[in-house]
């Protein structure tokens, strides 16, 4: 879902002249969505999570 918002903000930033706030929001959303994915991967790859 954050990537959908990022795409909308990117298109708004490309079309609107005063889009600094869109650019900052886009940057923040991209960083936060990457952090969330990294955390999920870290938890799923944790040794205590392997049920073999």
C-alpha cells in the first residue's frame, strides 16, 4: 500500500509546480516502506523462526 501512495505523490510532484511537500512526503514514504520490508524480512529469516 505505501508504494501506491508513493506513485500518486510522484505523479502529483511531476504535475504541480509547488510540489516540495509532495517530494518530501514521497521521500519519507519510500524510506519507511523500505524499512518495513527490511524488518519483515529480518523477522522471517530469524533463526528462531525456522520450523524444520
